[in-house]
C-alpha cells in the first residue's frame, strides 16, 4: 500500500523523469563519442596503451557505443605485442588473450574469434590490419607444438645484457636526446623532436621527415615521426 502522507506520483512527473533520463543518456553518448575520437588519434600515434585506457572509459560511460569493442581489441593486441617476456620478442599468449596453459582447441577457437573482430574488411580502426597479422603469427607459432615449445623456452630464458659500441646513425638523424643535448644545426635547417612510442627514445630530425614512417635506432621498430616539439 502507498503511504497516504506522500503526494501522488502523477503521469506528468513520470514523463519529466523519463525526459531527464533521456537527456543524461544523450550527454553520456556524446561524451563517449568524443573520447572514442581521442582514442583513435592516439592509435594513429601508436600509443595503444593510452588509447585503450580512453576507450575503456568511453565504454563505461556509454556501453552501447558503436564498435567500441573492436577498437579495444585492436589496442589489446598491439599492447601485448609490445610487451617482452624475457628473451621472447612478443607476448603471444597476450596477443591471443589466452593463458599460457591453453590447449590447442582453445587456441584455435580464440584465433577464429579475434580474426572475425580484427579482419580489415570489418575493422577500420587504425592498426587493425597489423593486429590481424599479429594474431595470425601468434596462432601459427602456438598451434605448432615444436614452435610453441621453443617460444616457451625463450619466455623462461633471461635476457642477456651486453654492452655494444654506438653504431653510425643515418645521416639525417643528428642526436638522440640525452640530458641537455641540442641540435647541431650545421646548415641551420629546421628541425623537430619526435620519439619512439615503443621504447620512448627521443630523436631530432630535419623537418622534411615530419609524419614519415621511420625505424627506431634503439629498438628497431617502425613508428610515425610525430612532431612533439610544439606540445
């Protein structure tokens, strides 16, 4: 029974409440869309870890956001590929999002599941094609008993630390950022600062290399030379 001391809840009150709820949902949706756009920009800069963090917040704000799960899956794969486990170059189990004790059937099912999400014909987010190749590589190694055994052995083998002499840099790379080093500027050509998102090493290049794909002299991975001088 209703409390007679309370005023009745009218139809108008109900409509007003629904209207406020609708406005709140629309606000959350717009916030989530903006966050998703920021995440995509981070992906273009190969910053998949930060892109994933932002995308997760967008999904929490508005779970029905279009294709947000596709975006997060791309980030998850790239983030795992950048993690090294001892002597292994990539975290293949992390790429496929499985445990290292997973059996062959589990590996196949998970690969098929991710392949459907990451196939370039269906997933148009930055890095989806590379992510699709990464899960293919992980599946190929982990589905082969011999290759998987070799990989597991590398995961258990500590990294050997060695000291090497500095190699000659390409002629357009002047100096790696260390302390207060400054650009040589022999011919006073315009330059800019950029960094490798995989190992965080900073470099200074001539401006004609802005937004070009370059290879990091430290970790040998390719990255887009974004200008961080203005930030």
